[in-house]
């Protein structure tokens, strides 16, 4: 979940969903953590792990990458995609690490 920093082993904690999952549009869910609990097994023999994933949801245009800009002087108010540098990639493709405030991962896997 945390990853090792390599291209193939990047982490998921703090990342956003790249595609729709569980009825939530892309970029609206952010994985905040994993909760692990050791509970008595339903069979009565020993214990088993109960693993829960904790998400935050932001259901506005562009999800967690969208921030509201209020324009005092004109009609430019609204939600905008935030990123680092000019020419932000389109959604949902082209969301490489380092381009936006949060990494984007495919949660369907």
C-alpha cells in the first residue's frame, strides 16, 4: 500500500481513483489509510484479519483536484483543475505523478 518509490512500486495511500469505482466518478475518492483488526473467526477456531479501507470523498467537478476560484471582477468563478505547471493533462488520462497535487491510481485492481 505504501510503495517503495519505484515506478512499479508506488504507493496508494493518499492517491485518488483513476476510474469510476463503486459508483464514484474518477478523482472523487482519496485513500486515507487501511484499518486492520484481528477478530475471532466466525468458525470459532482461531482468529482472522478484518481489513477496511478508509476513503474521503469530494464530489465536485474534478474531485480532489478541483478547487473553487471566486472571481471578484468577472465571470471566471467556478471549479478548476489544479496542477503543477502549465498545460495540465486531461482527465482521466495522462495523470502522471508529479503533475498534480495528489497521485492517481487504478483502484479497480
